[in-house]
């Protein structure tokens, strides 16, 4: 299953230059991705690339530490902004 949380983590992994298909927390999303047709996988990959670019600034604005409640609140707010950007981009892949 590819859900919005998985998409968030896929885009985050790509932001850091990681192969998302190898991430343990994305195993279900990776299996769902492999079940897509080649055309759908290609479309998904293009959208991921666009999403990385669209969310780059937001990912970079995460607090470097999470020591205070304010840091956690800022991160939560940024995550919500990212989710709002990602959902319409990936609507056809969300299950």
C-alpha cells in the first residue's frame, strides 16, 4: 500500500539521496510500487522527482535538533505543509 505517510518518507529519502526501495519502513510501499505497471511506475518516479524539488526548502527548514517543544511544534507544522503539497501531487497513487 502506498499511503501519504509512505510518500512523505519516499520523498524525504530521495531528498537525502537514499534508495527508498531499500528502506525497511517503506517495505509495503515498495511492494505496492513493484505491482504497478511500468507506465505507472514511471509516472510515480516523475512525480517523486517533482515532489523532491517542490518540498526541498521545507525539508531543509526542519529544526536541526528536537530538544524543545518549540522544535517539535515547528517540525510538525512543516510536516503538515509538506503533506498538503504531496497529497494533490500523488492523489492517483494513494490507496
